[in-house]
C-alpha cells in the first residue's frame, strides 16, 4: 500500500440480522468505518451490543446480512474465514 493512506479494513454500511422463528433481530445496522495502516481501533459497549458479532463478521465467522467488507482492496463478503488472511483471538478459549 502506498503511503499508508489506504484502508486495511473497511466496512461500508454493514448490517447483521438474525432470524429465528420468523422474528428478525437487527443486531448491527449501517456500520461504517475504515482502519488504516498504523491505526488502532477500540470497540467498547455493554454486553449484547454487537461487539463480538462485528469482529466475527470481519474474521469471516459470521455472515454479513448487508453492506460490504474490504480487507485491503479485496471485497471479502463471500470469502471463507480461512482465505481472509486475518485472525481473531478469543477472550475465552475452549479446548476440544
């Protein structure tokens, strides 16, 4: 990337809707941000506000309901987690 001005991660109007028993729950709506090389981003909020859901969508562990997600210049909405070249460290781990 030239001069570090291009976004490494960009979300454009990303939303997540969960549907259970014909009930729609809008977990995230219209999320938009860019994270550029050398920048840090903190996501804070109360339990259940969508922080983990947002991170899971970026990592590819949760499908995006609407909007677009770019890692570098590549749109990754339909790219499997294993092919995104990104990782997520969980706060609580589980051994299988």
